[in-house]
C-alpha cells in the first residue's frame, strides 16, 4: 500500500480559521449536551444515563483532541489513534446504554 495517503491528511491547513471555528462550535455544542445529559443522570440516576454521559465525554474528548492537534500539542499520528479510539469507545457506550435500557425496562404495551 505504498503511496496511499488519507484524503484528509493534508487537505486543510491546521491553522485555518474555518477549522478552528468548527472545532470551537463542536466543543461548545458537545459541552452543552454533556451538561444536559449530566443533569438527566442526576435526576434519574440510572445506568443508561451514566453511559450516555460517558459517551458524550468521549465526544467532547474528540473535540479536545482536534483542538490540541491544531495547536500542535498532538501529532497527526497521535490524533488519528486517539480519534478512532474515542470513536470505538463512543459507539460501545451508546450500544451499552441502549442494551442496558432495553434489558432493565420491559417494553411498554401500546393500546392505540
């Protein structure tokens, strides 16, 4: 596989204003969702809510990794390892939350 280059590896300059703005918006939006999810967990205090909070922490961490990469604290190699590792964690946590919620709460009977 010599000569293959990931599409996004050099596509955008790391210091571009649109990229920095996008990372800032993503981090802000995720922080708001994380706050709301944490509030839901405090009210419900259930396993699925805790798993969703953890998944949103992983999503926020992705924005942090992107920010650290743009500022030069994290190399592109480390960025990709961390980014995809967080993707795996996020997906696993969401699946675990859904599975846990379905196992704990029986389906409601709907009588239209």
